[in-house]
C-alpha cells in the first residue's frame, strides 16, 4: 500500500514505518503537537496525495521510552471505533 510497515493495536491501524521514519495517526487536536515539533505528514513514494492524518514522530520522542508510549497511546485514541 505505501511501501512500509503498518503498526496496529488489536485491529486499530495507528502508525506506520517507512524507511527510517516512524509516523503516528493524529486528529485535529493531536496534530498540533507534531506541527509544534516541526514534523510533517506522510506522503507515500510516487503519490501526490499525502496521508495528512499520519505525522512523523520526533526523534527525541522515539529515544524516550516513556514519552514514546504516551504518544503511541494518544495515536491509538485517534482511531475511530467502527
């Protein structure tokens, strides 16, 4: 689909890895945090349409286990309960 790996919690797709970058799902509220850290949304190679709900996780978050878990749980909470 996007040339990377999908990350799930049960059946909820909340993140992806493409190349060496981790992206988490966002919503209108959580997206602000990512933008404040200077990260941007995911664009699949060869695609002109970005996945604007998936934003790059800042490196300092990836390097801090506690903070990474917090951001991951927040991303899981953005997935609709269909």
